[in-house]
C-alpha cells in the first residue's frame, strides 16, 4: 500500500479513538446514583479572578456511595466553590459545614434514571456521528487520490479497511452505552 493510503487509514483510526475517549469522559460525568469525583470535573470556580476547576483548588473525595466531600485548600474558597456548584445546576445542593462541603446524592427516581439514559443515548449518537464524519473524510481523501492516479483496487481496499475500523468503533460505542445504561438502571 502506498504511504498516503496507510496514513489516511491510520489518522482515521486515531481520530475515532479520540471520539471514543470523549464519549467515555462524557459518560463518566453522567451520575449513575454513585458518588464519583468526575461528576464535578467541568465545574469552574473563581479563584482570585481566574477560572479554575474545583479539583485544582480543593481535595475532592468520595466519603461513601452517595456522598462527595470537597475540602478547599484555603478556607476562604468555601463560598466560591459552593456558588459554582449551585450555578452548575447538577441537581445537587452543597452542604457547607465551615471546613468542607458535602454533596449528598439523592437516590435516583425511575423518571430521573430514564432521563439519564436518554442523555447517554444522545452522547452515544454524537459519538456515532463523529465517527461517521471521520469515515466520510477518509473516504473522500481516498477518492481524491484515486482521481490522481491511484488504482481502483487499492482505493476499494482502503475504503474497506476504513469501514472495518468504523464498524469496530461503532460497536465499542454500543458496548459503552449498554454498560452505562445497565449501571444507571440498576436499583
């Protein structure tokens, strides 16, 4: 295979890996009833005029299955962290006891579980679309090379390789989605 062809297939697979990694991080942010420090990863707090993730201004730990504790390194950061959590609207009210903030996760109702599953399906669909777009771009590159003198057999083989890689990553999305759905629906 010419070098251009292997580069196209390799970069397509690399981009698909990134799409899967993004899906994994998005799915970990969706809470499944268990306390997880990654639930507050995207929340930024005002730290002396600059926006920083909570994990960079406080120690975030799991106290038990339904409780997160956030202990700021500076006591004066308690209120800004509490405000940031409330502003993020993650469905949890922070409890401030003067030295640390506790986040008590309420048990999930059936309705809330179904909402979370819908969110998981939306994230999975976004990843499928991203992977299909990567496939489309790779096949377009192959077609351009074919117009510039690449043989039809090599072009067809490359398209088949790209399709096989696409199928592999689409099935990986389905596995991640099924696992997360099972985790959410477990009572």
